[in-house]
């Protein structure tokens, strides 16, 4: 339970410090740099508008280098030396798992801003990314309707891909589909291994390649499949993690025509997103596109700042009570922190990638969907299309 720091108040401090743990080096750098940009953009906007009750928000940024052991050490440093009550951090589930016992032991909050495999709950974590019912389910249904039921499964070799593929295989079995092959690659694998993998994928006779390859390795997979002649019109790479950040690392031809299921794409045409895009371009330049990772951290910093201003305290327990049930008009649309499980209502979307490194939204849910991290409410029989 969150109890240890319930007495922390603003007092006479001139600033409010938050921990920021996103990798700027290592295999997750391309993704977590986007997290970091969204975080710092929100902090700058808050401070430029007077801060929180006149106090500036102070992000203490550390680089865990995509290493779970370094995540643990830096988290301890943030909590014991810097005395933060909230950490924004990590993308890979292995790193979240590394932080979970630390934040629970110290009674602080971790804002985790990435889609993940579900099947977890901690009162000390706000799971700000999408859950499997908001991504895996619509992606599988979309692929069934438009491509077929034979999936090749390829992922990075850690918790998240194994768990996602377990869920996908359950859907395939119950819907008379087939997993044609299942391949896991070490993070940071050499390009030659991706070429061998692409050859196996090309020979698998699949209707789609469901990818849970993450971070910098994403570009290696797409480039290898393109070199092998895998046609996305016939057998697209269908990803749960490929955003505009990962597309920016690929050649135009290799990134075009593939599928991603995420709640945010840069191309969403709403007033809130247009304003967000303008501010993002002003800060980072016209060649740096925001993605779901930057958008999610941006929105969650804004949610936290509003809660801090409402309670005039850095107590994690009080902050969580204000965050639970909170709604925010994010660039992706209205989001809500579910008080039942600390996950977030988001609007599921499916995008098709383009040569210019963006996505065309080809499907979206009519309204935000309640997070169901344990998939307890979903009837799998509806995907027997």
C-alpha cells in the first residue's frame, strides 16, 4: 500500500521534483527517447505557465541504458537521495518488473506510460499505456477480417512478447486459426539473424506477421522483411509497438503498408492534436514526429500536475486518490484513469504505415474502452469471423 510518504507537503520548497527514468542509450533508446521528449515538453509548458501553485516542476532525468539492474539502482537513488514521490519510467516489461518491488517498498508512485501484456496490478503503479483488450483484441479481429487466420509470431526475447503471444495463441486456437511459426530474438541481435528470420517468415505461408519486436530492433525486422520481398499487401507486419519513432529509423519502402494497433497516431485530426503537434514542432523541429510514447507521457505529466495543484501535497497516497477517476482531453482524445485498476480508458485505433513515416488510421473504436488487463470480460468467440 502507499503509506510511507503521506506526510510530504510542498512546504517552503521552491520546486517539486519528479523522477524520470527513460533510456537514452541501449536497445530501447529509440522508444524511450520519445517518452522523455513528451515528459520534458509537458514540464516546460507547466513551468512556462507559472508552475504548480507557483512552484516549478523539476524533472530529475537519469539514463538507465535499457538495463534492469541500472533501473533498480537509479530508482533507489531517486527515492533515497532525491526524495521524489513519483517516477515516470521505463517501457520494457522486464524493467517495470525490476522497479515494482522498489516503488512498493518505498510507498511511491510509478507512472508507467507504455502498452504492456496485462495481467498485473499494483497500487503503486499507474498503467498509462493500453492493455491487451484495447490493442491485441482489435488487431486480431482486423487481421482476421482483412488478411486471414494464419499468423507468424516474432518477438524480442523477454516477458512482454512471450505473454502477448500466449494471448494471441489462445485467440487463434479458439477461432480456428494457426500460429505458423514462433520466433524470439535476443535484444540487440545482429542484422544477419534478422535476415535468417525474414527467410523463415517468408516461407511460413502466413497471412500476417504479428511482431512484438521492440526498440531499435524494429527497424532491423522491417528492413529484413523488405529485402526478402515480403509484400505487406499480402502479409503485413502487424505490430503492437511500432510507432512513428521506430518508422523514422527505416527506409521509406521498408516501412510502408504495415499495420500497428495503438491509441495514438500523429495523423489524428482533432483540435487537441493539432495544437499538440504545433507545440511539439516548435520544441523539437519539423523532422521529429511525436508518437504514442511521447503523447502518453505528455498527458500523464499534465494529469499529475493537476492533481498536485488540487491537493497541495506530494503525498503519493493523496495523489493516487486524485488521479483515480481523473479525465483529461489528451491529443489522442479523452482518457480516464480507471479507479478499479489504475489503468486507462483509451480509444483503440489501427493504423497503416506510409512511406513518409506516418500512419493512416484505418479503423478506430467509436469511444474510449475500459481497460481489462486480465481479459476477464472479453468473449473470444466473437473473433470467429
